[in-house]
């Protein structure tokens, strides 16, 4: 199996707008454990949300969000995924209620959805050299430390054998908003020329870190070589 980290690529691309704020911020993002009062909320807003975008001159297929770590994709992407039977996610409506900037204010946004990733796997902490300590028995919040490199607490990524549930899109149990995918998701984004995607291999090596893989060229090469992952 070939897996990738994926996200938006707003910081390495030009011209695309991005979401600056949620209007209003969903209550779920503010909830904290009643016992330890800390840590990221494990609840996800399973309903429509409103966004304000800012800057740029055009809308991408995957919209960066500075307000929260949310995966937001266009109707075109959803059509790709549904047509190919991609698994591991739920979709909810996004409404663009405000657009700030001379060039973006008159642009027509596509229909967007925010994605709740429900596919799951686990990190192989032992193989990655990390230590986990349970901080709160009530909510399960843990502290992860890397004795060798505190600047990269989850790099590289190694999936624990037998923990992946088989979903095409998935997250790790302790980092539910860091998204991973199978090769077929990269192929669909590339062959259909969807914009502003970021893909990187799990090992995150070399200069791939910033700009991500050239997923369009990779998808075209797969098609030329008759190595289309949707068929495997």
C-alpha cells in the first residue's frame, strides 16, 4: 500500500483565496474535557458552517483555512471521490458569507464542503521512537514526546501494522485532524487537475516538505503506464 499525507497547499501557491474566520465559530471547537480542561476538542461540527475568505483572486478546489484545522473541498472533488467510491469521510456544507479583497469579492465561489475524516489508523510509536503518557484518564488525552527531536514530534510517520481500517482517507487516532490518504486520492486530484492540493510521502524527506509532490505529473504518468490505482 502507498499512503500520503494530504492537505491544502495555500502557502506554496499563488492567487488562491483562503478562509480567515468562521462566522460563527462552531461550539464544538470550543469544548474541552470537563476534567483536564485542556487539549484539542475531539468533537467535530457535523453541520454546515459559514466562512469568510480573504485575499487572492480565485477559489481553489481545496480551500486553506487559517481559523481552524479543517479540510474543505469543492463540489468537483466530491464528485471525483463519490464517482470512485472513496471511503473514510463525511461531508457537510460550507457557506461563503463574506469575501474580503478587491479581486476575490466579485468571484463566484464553487460549492464547498468541510470534511469529517472518519477513517482511522494508529501510529507505531515504538517504531517511530516516541513515548506516550496518558495525561487524562477521563478524555484519553496523551502527551507524545520524541527524545531525539522535539521539533518534529510525529515525523516520520509509521503506521502500526493491523491498525489501518482500510479507508481511502483516514487520520490517526491521536491526531484526528491530520489527514492521510491512499494513492487513489492523489491520482484523482492529479488526473482531474484539481487545484491547491498538497501531497507528501509519509517519510517527509527532501524538499517535498514545502511544496509537496507534483501530483498532476504523477497521475498522468500512472495513466500512461496503465498503473491506475482505481483499478487495483
